[in-house]
């Protein structure tokens, strides 16, 4: 078969060969040496299985027709025979058969088609759900099937229960299992069918329906069963495109906000990773409770944040040998947090599209009956990105605002690629749910910016830029981020301060405003307009971070579009007046104050007796304990101290956050997920390379017997090979005569080869010769030449 298929490939024009390589790019990874190697690779199990995975249901049924109509002697079929079995829509069947031929799954001329051997190895042993011919199963069944009239009478006489068994097996697969294990009861329907040769026992526990019986039972639906030449219709509810975008944009804002809340919670209290990998169930529940996000959404956003490079692992501070790892934000978290909201969303959505994680498996049990945790290795699925692209690709093909049901999407996926969709129904439903959480879809329909995200993820336009030299005009903002940014409310740089000391932000705050609010107010509620509250603790936190009372007053006057309430001004002044009345330092630690009465109060305060304070001077107290403990004890007792350094300058209280090492988002990695796209120029070059290699290989097989023997090929009747000195003499004479010579040599990899060349010169230990076929000049090291024979053609 390989030789026949190689000859068939040689007869193909370059355009048809290029089409084959474009449809099956795995055949050129790496580029085969010649057409014989390409033929062998095209029939391998792995390559054939990959080609079949991309075929739709109807094309697979046409392939089954080719398998069923093969001649038992030479294994060939014809186009007419295939079309006759795939009755119904003849143009569609012809189109499907042409696709199979272009994929080299059914090569050959129209009157003599071959099904490549790898198809039977990776496909069901029962084409179209039909059993084996009766002649291969049992002599009694073969005799019954050889008489069509007798076969019909036997089928008509079958009891209703037996006929129900036949109808079930006729729909496929044609093999059934006996319910009682070793033998059926004498009066059972299955036993009746076996006794009448309508079923054949193939083992003690299984029976099989002969192919001829199945064909008779399918006389109404056709030999291949029900055929669906066109994909199922996907309609769904029609939504207003603006409503879809509005709902999706709102959900995108929520996804970014919830992700930021989770990362902030991790910053405040990092989570220890389990030794078996992943995050513990209790930790995930704690994060969900702290941030107010549902547990499934928490798991999804944590996985997406990890894939986007915003969170990662770092060694615990107290760990040394056998160190524990903690999960916390990475170094790039602050940079992401300072970006516009649309760019932050685009990074999350792109990472979700590209990550090889199936979050829906979290909470389920693995093969060892252990729960699958967030970030655990058991949730890795290499096919997850392809599944997301397939589901979103269907939504992108529909009209804007179309919201199909999950069942409609699954039905279309099953028709388009039944081999890939088999067993992945739950994963495909999960894609629709995740897309809704992340704001890629809204009201069940793909948003306009989600459509742009899917289009840019496909890397369209590769043929227009085969060398990859084109650059974008704005590398900071992708098209999807720009499309979403146009839908989002403009970031606000102001607040509305209420009389009850609440601060309302009427929209998404600018990064600078958000950082200020985080410091001077407590967050209370989120949404389209977030609410914060100013408290004494938040004002003290701002003063600890270096603000003065005047700066806080100016901050609220500058940011507030409403008059600053008198109560807020009084509270800031009151807290600031008390703030810093005490100055502490190291002695262990000391306390100093210009107010001697206040120091006397500290010495007499029983709540501070554990600090062992003693007076060094009228304005100075010291303690043997460290500054941190002294600060905490004084603040818990209601005193407002300020930490100072050795020079007397105030030490800002803003703590340094630990960060995990910087991680690259999976969407930014350059490693190809599958075969690289084959552009037209590249295809032409590959075809030319394979043709040249094939010509060289065929020329090597035509080399003189002495050259092939010198290269290690066994030759009958050959007693010796040409000596090296004789080869040099032949080459020297060929230089003078300008004659063609077959040269056998050992290449740099130790492989033997032969080439027909015209020697030009010999000198310096090298032979320089011209290959007339390629018009290229080659250089051969003389010590690597094994033989040389003048061409006799």
C-alpha cells in the first residue's frame, strides 16, 4: 500500500499536494525526506486519527460507506458505489467524498478508490453500526442471508420481543451482551434469534447481528442509518445587541473587581499550598466568604489569575529546609492593578482562553477517589483551549444578539466533530458558564468585544503576513480591550461625600483615586456606584502612612463634588490632634512625650503593666520589649502613638507586601499549541523540498551497483567494492572529461548517500562538483567518498 500511495502522491500536481499538507499540517512535522516517507506517515495511526477528529458526522458516514463497499478481494471501491450507499443528497455526498480524497483518506482514481489502512485501525470495527458479513460469522447465518426471501420470512415471524432486540441492534452497535452471562434461557427472545440464525453467538456472553440482517432492517432509513448532510440549525432567542453588550460589560467589571478582591485578600493573608498540590477547600471557602464571591466563581477567578500571571507560589517566610509554599500575588499585580479596566479584563479573558485547566473538575473526585482542588494537577486538560475556541466559535458565527441554548450548541459541536465532542458535553457546558462569569457573553449571546477577542485569538490574516514583520500601531491596547473600553463608563476622578461620612464613587474610580480611597476610607459596598465610609481608624491609617491633617482636608476638598461635611473636618482634626502625642523608639523601645502628665498616666495604667515601663527622664519612658509590641499594646489601650526612627523622623506605617516571582500569562507565551499555520509561500517551499528529496532518493536507487554496495547496500554476486584510490582516479579523469559521475559518500551524520554530479575540481582534500538537476555546487570531503563510477546513461 505504501508504494502504491507514494506513486499516487508523485502523480499529484503541486497544488493538490500543497492542499493535502495544509489540511493535514502534522504530516510536515518534521518535513518528510521524500514522498515515500510522506506516504508512510499519512497512513500512520496517529496522523489518521487526527485527520478523522476534524471530520463532521456526515463525512464520517460517507467514509463508512467507502469501508462497507470495498471489494473483498482487492479492497477497492468506486465513487459510484459510495454515492449509491450514501443515498439522499448526492451533491453533499460527493462533496464529502472529495474532502476525504483531498485528505488522502480515500485516495485513488474514481473507479478504484482505496481506504488507507490506518482508518480501520482507529475507527470502530463496525462501520455505520453494521456487523460483519454473515459468511465471517456462521455457516447457518450465511445460508439464511444468501436467500433473501427466506431472510424476510424469518424476520416477519420474529416475536415482538425478539423484533425489539433486532431493532435496537440494527441502530448500532450490532453487538449485544446476554443478560444471564453464560447462556440465555430457552424461551428468551435472544435465544430465539440465535436459534433462527438472525444473531450469532460470538462468545459465551455476547451475540452479533450479521451485516445482511442489519441492512434489511434499515431498508427505510438507508444502509448508513439516518443521514444529516447539513449541520443542525442553531437559532436561540434573539437579544438586543446593545443589551447584550451592556450586560456583558457589567459582568466584565464584576469579574475584574472580584479578581482584585481575591488578590487583595491573598495579599493580606497568603494561602499555604497543599503538599499534594493546589489550594485547600477551607482556604477557598474563606476567600469566597471574605470577598463575597460564590465558591465556583472563586475557583474560576483564582485559576484565571494564576494563568494570567497575577498570582503564584513563593516560599513561606519561616520555611527553610523542606520549605512550604504560599500562594499570593506576583510582582506584576501592581502593574495590572494600575492599568485601565478594559486592559485588565482583556488579560484575564485571554488567559482563560489559553489556559489548559478545566475548572469544572474542581470538587469532583479523581481516579484515586480524592477531591480535586483549585490549582491541583488533576484539573489539567490539554484539550481545554480547543474546546473553548470551538464553543465560542459557534457563537461568533451567529448574528449579533443570538443566544442559543446549551443543547443547540452541543448538537452542532457533535455534528461538526463527533469524535472530539464525545464525552466532552460537561466541559462544553462549562465553557458557556465561564464565559458568562467573565463577561465574554451577556444574556447568553456573544458580546461585540467578545467577538473581537475570539477573532484575534484565531490569528487571522497569517497568509497576508507570512514573515511576521507587521507590527501593531498600539501594542498596549488590543482590539478587544478597545472595544470593551468604548462600552464602559468613563473612570471618575471625584467622589460624593455624604453627611453620614459615607463616600459614594459614581462609577469606576481612576487608579489614583482607588488607591487614595483604599487608604482613607473603609469599603462598604460595590457596584455601578461603590460606597466607602470614613472612620477614625481609616483617618489614623492615613496619618500613619504620612498624610497630615491639612493634606487630608485638601484631599477631600479636591475629590468631593459635594461640600465636605463639618463632622468629617472635625473628626480629621480631632484624630490628628491626638495622633503623634506619643513618640516611641527602640531601647528595647522607648516612649517620649512633651506632656509629662500623659507619661504619668501610662505608668499608672494597669493595662500596660506587662510592658514593664520605667521612667528615664520627665519626658521619656523605656521598655525592654520591641517597638512592634509596644505599638500594639498602646493602640489597644486607646493611645495614639507614632513610630519614629533614631533621628526622630516619623516612620510611615505602610507595610511592605510580599510578592511571588513574576509569572508570564499563558496568553503571552509563544510556544505553539498545535501545528504551525502553513502559509502559501511556506507550503510551496515544503512541496519543492519534498519533490527534490524524492528525486534524490529515486536517483540514489538508480545508482550503479558498486556505488550502492560501497554505501552499505547488500548486492547479490558482488564480491568487493571499488577501492578508494580507484575512486580518486575516476574523479580526476571526470574532471578532465567533464563527465557525469555517480559519487557514493558518507555525510556529516554518518549516513550513506549517493549523488549524480559533474566534477569541477579536486584540491585541498575536497571535491567540488555541480549537481545538474538543481544547478547547485556541492563540496565533498575526499576521505568521506566511498565510491565513484562514471554514469553510463
